[in-house]
């Protein structure tokens, strides 16, 4: 169900993959993005069943493209959330750009009473380690080890971790399964080894 009567402009799935090819996204980042999309769409459908009004196409596009400038950022050191947001906004997709810009850190964690598309994409990204759906704790531990280069980096990651736990609690108030059950459901009902 759409969030509003107006149609939010998004890319088709085919256009998303054309943009992925155009930007030269590394294969493992493409696989990660596909899995984030899979988790985000699963959660979106579950939240819609609970009565939340969410735009499935917006979630699909934003989750597939959330790391659209990540490959380039590995070389340049740029903030891939910001440059990805700018890329999509510059191509006429400001709502997609806004969500991409918030996939690392939400612009606000103050009002999480009713989650929207940005919260779903942000959280889904935090649940996928490379291509594997994992617990929030395992993913955040990886992020800390991989990106915690300075005391400032470590503090930002810890702050994001704490805020993501609040986001998780908000999302799962609406969902008929727990965070651990999400992993099992997404793995075909089989808990990870």
C-alpha cells in the first residue's frame, strides 16, 4: 500500500540494476544489496499485514541502491550514504536519495513510534553481514572491528548501535515474530548454524 495518494518516483528493478552496472558496483556489494532488499521487503510485507502504510516500491529501490556509491567510496574515502543520496536526488529521485542518505544513521531516532521506509532499509542493512542474514549484535560487532579506527569512530559506532537497538524494539512491536525469528524465517525456517 502506498504511503500517500501521490506516486513517489522510483526506479524499476531493471533500472536499479542498470545503475548498479553503470556505477561498477563490486559483485559482493551487489549480493549484499540484494539480501538487504530481500530482508527489507519481507519486513515491509509483514508490517503492511499489521496495518502500516508503506510504499513497497520505495523500499525495493532504496534497499537495492543503498550502497550505490560504496564501491567508489572504497577508493575515495567519501561518505557513501551522502554521495549515494546526492546521486539519486540528482537523477530525480529525492525520496530514494533521502532513504539512501539515512541507511547508515537515521536523521532522527527521536520519533520512532511508527516506522517508515527509511527505518526499514536502515535496519535491514544492519541485519546483513556481507550476504548473510545475522543478528544485530554480530553485524554491529563486525562494523566496530572493521571501521572502528579511532576513538571518534568507535564512539559513533557504539552510539549507532544503541540507537539501532531502540529502532529494533520499535519495529518488532509491530511484527508477529522476534528479531531471532526473522533470521530463521529468512533462512527458510532454519536457524543459522
